[in-house]
C-alpha cells in the first residue's frame, strides 16, 4: 500500500470548533505576524541611524493609515502572544491544564490582549496630544 | 530493555542530536521577552511622535541601548525557533523545507545584526 492510501486519523475539520483550538492557532498566527512585524522595528532603528531625513520618511509611513493599521495589528498580536505565551509557560509547570481552567485562561488571555492594546493606543494618542 | 548505549542515555540526546535544547531555549527566550516587551511597549508609548533628535537621545542612554540589544537578541532567537517549528509542521516537500529552514535562519540572523548595528551606531554617536 502506497503512503497516500493509508487511512488517516481524524483531522481538524472533523472536530467541533472550540475556543481552546482557536486560541492555539491564534498563538501561532500572531507569532508569524510578529516575525513579519519585526521589519517595523528594524526599519525604525535603521531609519534613525541613517539620519533625520530617513527618520522623517519612516514616520511618514507610520502616520499613513496603512502604517497605522500595521502598527495596530502588531500591538494586538504582541499582547496576545505575550498573554497566551504566559499561559503556555504556566502549562509547562503542569498546572492549568484542566478543561475548564484552560478555556477560562484562554478567554482571559484574549480579553487581556484587547484591553492592553486599547490602553496602549489611548496612552500613545494622549502622548501625542491627540486626545 | 533499552538498546541505547550507556553514554547515549547519559547524554539524553536522541537522533536529532540536541535533545530538548530547542524547546528549552524557546522557554528561556520567552521568559526574557516578558519584561523586555513590556519595557519596549511602555517606551514606545512615551516616544510616540518623537523627533529624530529625541529618539536618538533615547537610544543613546546606556540603559535603553542595553535593553534594546537584549530585546533584539531575545526576539530574533525566539522568532527563529518559532518559525522553524511552523515550517517543519506545514511544509511537506523535503526540498522546500530545507530551503525555507535555511532562509528563515539566515534572515532572522541578518535582521538581528542589522537592528543591533543600528543601535550601536546610534549609541556610539550616530
């Protein structure tokens, strides 16, 4: 029997979609997103090292709605990956793995990531004097 | 009974030759990134709309330069470990997998060097 004809175990689409599954794949998705987002950090530092002109060009990009969108997405991804990552570190100690606890901590991580993102952006806009 | 030699069991390394090193370093860098990311987020909020001069002065403060270098090191190490697992999980073709694994490792290292060089250039007087 060739490799392709072997029976497969039930895969993702067979299971009822659950919050803990969504949280798990979101952790991975935000991780990949943050990897792309490091280009913003590297770009910022290189523009600063190049001098005022390049720095102004970089700020122009960030001030554009598309740059803002990227930065906002990156902020949320960072806070989600951070909060859910702490959840992973707690699991590594062997605790918090029960069904109800895992679901509750999943909701808590998602809620905390949204709250922290909103706080960060309100604080950033008030730093600029826009609020 | 085990068919492993005594030396092999003591070293605790399987056929990948590095045991739990990948898993462990992902945790070490994750723990390092908790305070580093929080520091960076707060710093970026305070720096919103900062002029070039203000930003340079901020990077030139020794504490900030050191924290940035630590952040860069931990971030790109952690990123490299994470992307590696994603590629290993989803890329089926052996050729594409090797190419992508090599590309992400080189890109992560290059980005870390570029960011670190920028910080040092600014810190030592732009």
